[in-house]
C-alpha cells in the first residue's frame, strides 16, 4: 500500500523579508528518485573524472600536476620547491594541497612507486615499500620533470590533443597528454571508483614498445612472445603461470604471484631480504613474522629487523642454530606477505566510458589514440607550411619587380593605403601584402631573394610529404613505430623482476621435536601427555570424582592421535598439539579441545605413525567388523571423519590391533568365545556391519571384547572354535575369576 502524503496546513504568507514558499513542508519522495538525482552524478564524476586512468595512462590529478610543471618550465629548467608546484597546480586541481602533494610523491623517483618516474625529486619523498617512512613537507623538497616527460608532452602545442577550460574558466588544460609510448602499461596505476575499480600492473618499457610495434605490423601477433611478464619497480620474482598470464593478456583480469628475493649469509647465519612484492610493506612483513614466532608456528627465527638504508631495502632475519634457510623461506612464503598476489583489473576510460580490456585490445586503443595525435600534429605542420608558402608566393610576385613595389610605397600618401595599393599592383591578397609591407629594406638583396626561392621549393616538398602522410595509414604507423623504437633505445631498462618458469613448492611441515611421551585417556574424556621424566617425578593421577584411566600407552610427540566417539566419528590430532603436562593435573578435556558436538563422548584412543594394522569393532548383535587402519589415513589435513564405524547396532567393544591375534568375546549370557581375527575377513568400507562371529541366545547381547594373552584362561581350548559364528562356552570353575565384567 503506497504511503499517504502528509497534508500540510495552509500557511499565510507573512509580511516579512526572506520568506521561502513551501519551507517546512514534508514532501515524500521515492528513494530511487533521490539516488538518481543526487548519488548518480557523484558516482559518474568519481568514475569519469577521478579514479580511473584514461588511454594516456593518467588520472586527471596526475595530468593536471604534470601539465602545471610543464608550463612552469620544469622540463628543462632547474628544480623548484615542491610547495611552488603544489600552489600552481591548485589553479587546475582545487582539491587541497595535501592531495596534490601526495600525488606528486607517488610520481617521484625518490618514492620508488613507478618503474619510470615522471618527477625528478630531491629530498625525502618516503618509500612505497615502507608504511612508517613518511615523506618530508613540500617546503623542504624540490622537484622537476624527469627527462622521460619529453615523450609525454611531445608536440602538445601543435594541437595534438584537445584543451578545455579549468574549473574557473581562467586557464586551459589538456584533456589527454599526447604520450608517445603506452604509459598506461609501463607504470602501475590503481584506483577505486564507485562500483568499479582499476588495477594495472607495470610492464618493462622496452617489451611494451616491442609488443606495440609487433602488433602494428601483425594484428595476430602473440603478445606473450614479446611481453614476457609484468616488471615491478621493487623487483621480486614472478612465478610464471602461462595459463594465468594468458587470461590476463586476453581479458585484463587475473593475478600475478610475486615472491621476495633473499640471500643467505653463511658467516652471520642470517637471511637478507632485498626485494619484496609490490603489494606489501617492510612493517607488514616484520609484524607477521613476529606474530608467527610468538605463536610458535615458526621456530627457526631468532630475530628480525629492518636494516633499510641508503643502499636500499633490507630485512634481516637471524636464524637459530641448525635452521635451514631455504626451508624457512618456503614456510614464510606460504605464511607471510613475502609471497603475495598482485590483482589485475585493466579498467580504462575509453572515450569517457570505462572498459576492461586485455593487453592486445588496450594497445590497439592506444595506437588509435596515438594515430590521432600524429595526424593532428601533421595537420598542424601542414597548415603552418601552407600558410608560409602562401606568404612566400606573394613575396615572389613582388620580387619580380622590386622597383615597382618601391615606387608604389613611395607614391602612396597615407600609410593605411600601402597594403591596398600593393594588393592592386601585384594581384596579391591582404595577408601577402601585409607580409611584403613588413619586409625591411636591407632584405631586398640577391642573397635574401635566392634563400626565399629555395625555401619555397623546400616548403612545396614538405607540404607534399605531409599531405601524403595524412592520406596513408601506413605512413602514420611508420612514424609511430619510429618513435617507439627511439624511446625504447633511449629509456629502456633491463628487467627488474626475475621470472621463475619452474616453481617447485616444497611441502614444508612444521618441524616438531620428537621425544617419548606417555598418553593417558580417562573414561570422562580427559587426556594427558606426560614426559617420562615428569612421570617419574609424580605419584598419582589427578582425576575427577568417579573418573578412572581408561587407556594408557607409550608414544612419541609426533604421533597421530585418533579419538573415536560414541557417535560413529573419529577426530584426528597430533600429540604435539597438546602441551606436556603432569599426571597431577586434570589434562585437556577432549570434547572441548577438538570441538565435538554436544553430548558426544570419547570411547577409544589410537596412537599411530604409519596407520598399519586394523580396527576391530564388535557389536551387540554378535557381529564384528574388521577394517584396515589405512582407511582412516587422509591425504588432506581433515580433523574429523564421519561414519567411522557402523551405527546399525550398538557398539559392544572396539580394539586397535597392529596384527591378527586372538581376542576374547563375552556375551551377556556369560558365554565366552576365543576367536582369531585372521578368520574375520577385512572390509573395504569403514561403516560396514561386518560378519557374525558369535551366536547369541534370545534376549542376549555381545557384552565385551578384549585382546587375549597367554595365561588369561586355565582352559583356553574350551572356548576356541574353528568356524564362526559360534556360541562359545560357559566359563569353567577355574576361569570364573577371569571373567569380564559386563558392560
């Protein structure tokens, strides 16, 4: 039911100044209309004018800053204080000096954020790889444009790009920079807009130029053959994944795994980390390693510290005696940001519309953009040459009869009539006549005349060449290829990031000290792990009232523990997961320690290393299931297994037997049966009900099972059987004392 509009009481217009018609009225407006009118323009502004880069590789904030520095003469002149640049940039970018200076910092050489910095800096600009190393204030640092910026502003004054008014219509600024190389792929660029984001990883300049040239020559060129992988400013080792890179190159989305670079110093027994992934910082790495050491997940580290200095990034890890540096680094790669993934999302504004593109499509869009810049530059040069030729042609008519021209000038009474009289006397237009009238008398010599004639011939050839370029797509591409080749030779650098084509991840298990222990499990589910030395020093078990030790065994600290419960489940743990304790303590309560379900209780414990032997489950219906213990070994680190045994009949007893042996079965009718487990066939599934081993009388059940030892029974042959199932025998008088207590 639509909401009712609230009626406002009629108001009389007061006789006072400042009265606003409708003020105070409550108007119900659909939220969709509010979002459309208020939020959508904001979202569009963030997407188009702030967060996403365009095809020239820059966001508006970057472009405004660099163009301001260009107009300040900082491309060739000396450095100036950063505060001067920040103040001047505010004429184009009125978002506050702090935001402008932060943008400058990220573009600077000192910050080491970009593969090819655009700002040549002097002073403390902080470091991209450090969270705590802050940059100095703008009044202390100095900047100018780096030499590579010559390629960004090449021919910008020749109408190569469009210019628009700044925010207050007092200045003009370019909508794009006529970058002569694909900056959009050379330097990393990230941004978060509304409902979308952009994250472009950097590539080696020489490789990008070679790939662009190859694509221009062959549209079907395999990008991966020339563009090997991203190249990060901080270096690092890139774990090569052909399928992953193909996806990034094809769709513009994916991830690049980057691993830190380290060296091992044998003399000081320490690891020096000199290159880290671009997605992390020194402090984040150190904090994570310290956390792992405190939680005892990493035991090989004695100390870790930041030794970054003038020589560059350096994290030093001191190792404990006997620690293997390679194994430790493999562990740290998995557990810390020393190996991290750079997420790629090549979202770029094309014609004001955001578009996610692969490498080939992105480079093709850049070629279109650059072709437009070259054509506009050629058109500008052509127009300029045509204008000059037009003037020289007018001059050539004058030079055919200089005396006549001088006579016309001398005989003209008013200065304003000189140009019209020259136009009439020689049949030239006003522009040509103005040019002739401004020629100095000293230039009317033979040398000047000959030079002008030569210049005319040269201009005619130049115009012919420029016209041919505008009419040929091939010639335009040749110009772009020539420029790219020169840029690659001049500014190209060796790769900083090494590529690992074959990566073998070592399965590193935490090295846990192995030593003898005694294990105890009580009926109530309490567990104790006690060392032999502690056991000798203690006398009695501390137990809850009514509790008793159900199982006691010897094992080692690296043993696997399997806790069987009364709900047909088994929980797996390591003995090392439990702290060493004394028998004078209650120990760990297993249901709580292992997160068992409410009401679930432990009924049996098995300690093993090799999962040899088998489990024997005896049920009250007289059946027994023999299951190979290997069925409880899992390849993954699963902590809980369901269907550990059958639930078709209540469990009468459970045994772990390393090998086949005799077991003594006892029924509620006091009959006993001695069975060799070799006569019971093993089953393939854990939850099998098994086979019948003991024939039970009506209203009776299997009561218990225990391993048989010599001497337990006076007349064991009385209870043995060759075939199963069997009924067993009542105990002889001399065996009554050995009877099992009914469960």
